[in-house]
C-alpha cells in the first residue's frame, strides 16, 4: 500500500467535510447502559469543556458502583489546575438529575461531574443535597451513519489496479482508527482490561455487544479469571434466574448447581449490576451464538488469558489463533444454552468465522500499529463470503472493477470504510470527487494483485 494513497484518502475526507477520527454512533439511539459502557471504556475521550467553558480532564474513570448511588465511584477529575475526587453520574438528559431525586439524595453528595447527552434549552444547574453545584459535561451527539444506505452517485471510475489501491488505503485508514480506539481504551483501563473488553464485544457480534461489554467492565478480567469468575459472569448477566433444565438432564443441573455455589455469596453485593433480561437479544442468532454460550466463552477467555495476552502483545497471528482455538469447556463444548439438549458431537467455543472477525478487529489493528510489516499478512486474509449487500456496494462505488478481489478482507474492510465515510461526509459528492482525483502510483506499486477470474 502506498502511504501517499493513504494521505490522499485522508485529504479526501477533509474535502468532504468528514473526519479522520472514528465517528461516534448516534447518542440519541443508544440506551443509558450502552452510553455508560462506552464512556467507561474511554471511547468518548477524557478531555472536555464543562458547560460553563472550563477545561476538564478525567484522570481516572473510577469504578462501577454496585450499590445505590452514582454510576461510577472513586473517580478523579481535573478542573483547570484543581483535582477533585468523587463520583460521576451519567444520564441521558440533564434534567434526569432532578427527576431521579439525585439532588436530595446524600449518596450523590460527592459527585464531581454530571455527564449527560441531552441538554435542555433552558439553563439547568446540577446541585447536591448541600446545594453545591456539580460541574456539567455535555456529550454532544455524533453523526448517525447507518450501514449501507444506498447512496446516489456515479461509480468511482477506476481500473482494477487503482480500485485496489483505493480500497487498500481505506482499509488501512480503518485499521488505524481501530488501533486508536484500542489505544484510548488501554490508556483508561490498562491493556489487559481494554483487550478483554474488546474480545467481549467481538463475542457479542452485532446483537449482544453492549451486554457483553458491560459484563467485561463490571466483573473485570481479574475477577473473571478466578475460580468463581464463571459464576459471577452468569450471575451478573442475569442468567441464574432462567428456568432450570429438565430434571432428566443431570449434567446441566449439576453444572447450574456449581454456578450457584459460586454466585449465591456474591449475589447481594452485586445485585445492582445484574443485567435486565431485555438487555440481551436471543432471537435471530445462530445457535452457537446464543448469549449463554458467549458468556461461557468469555469465562474461558479469562481463565486462559495468559497465552491470548502474550500473542496479542507479541503480534503473533499463529499463536493468537492457536490460543483461541484451544479454548474449551467440558459442558459448553456440547451445549448451545442452559436449556438446550446435548449435542451429538462437540463443537469449538469459537468457530473459524468468529476467530477471523477477532483477527481483523483486534489482532491486526494492534499488530500493524506496532510493526508495518504486519500489513502484508493482513493483505493475505480472506473475509467472509460477500453478502449481496456487499456486492451491491462494490458495484455502486466501483462497477465491476474489483472482480474476485471482493473475497479478500482488505477489500471488504476498505469498502465498509468508504461507504461509512461517504455517508458521514457533509459534502459527499466532494468526497467522491477527491477520491477520483487521487494520483495513484504505478501498477507495480499496488501491493494486492487482483485474484484471477475463473
């Protein structure tokens, strides 16, 4: 990939009024738990201006509060030169502070920041029961970029070689954005917790990313890796209150009893953390992706963390894949859920498709950021079988120029990024015009040859 093409792609983003940073999902469409999870992971950054214009830096995001009171405790915030310690409350609406009774609740007396998404037209003050004003931080809504909304434009007319040079640049930009997000999270939580949370999100696929992220954040890698970690994960997930397996299923009932032995002593202390059943989406997923099995896989990742962490830290693709493939569980190797019948043959906790997704979204962003030579390995990766919607997007942007290269992960990732940036651009036609005007390198410098048509 030509670095000049990558720079040109980023200039095209500026021409279209877009950003070289990952655009935030629409805050308005996210629930409060999802926002809290993203805030706690450092996705929104740590440097802000308060509503009255004072610089604020979150030095420490604190800990999830498992008692009644503010969302996060033991936090540290720097306001100008002064540092304050206390709690942080995050609400969808600034007026929720009064609506939920926080203003008269002594548990909120030590709140050092009130973070919210929606700001009323009238000025609103956050006050404690002692009538002390609490600094306010407004999370401004980001742009909502729905996936693959059909754009109205002419294709970017390029031959196959230059089309690949463009999607390579877009894919590299996408990897850099993912690496930056992982780096921000690691700066807030530390590498181990950040990577553990990223793997939890990957396990959730599209439907259950938020609840699995919440589990990883609330339990933490250290507690999840302990002998009772699996019980904690299932308990906080809300799965210990599911109907018991049939009386004839002795293995399932014995397994559930072991979970209860580890959970009952912790239940009262962590009751506030237990996720509502509505947080999970059970319908529409493959049986192997059932939330019960994904939580068990997260527990297996925690208990087998050492080789996973070593492979990620060392950018070892083979070692990382081997560590994921080695994940096993005597009960879940033959079950899809706590209520399902025993499978005829054992199945891996993580299949090839999910491991490939984890490689593309976690391993390669970290590896390429550390060592540019890892990019050549990324170019050899194949993506999933292109869906009709992906083929349609390739046709809209490039006509038939990409050919069979659509099967490559770099092509798919580049297409996803171009589509996203086009939708997010304030001037989408200017963005496309800038892409057409990129001076591409000679064909000999394109690092990914097009696979031959058969």
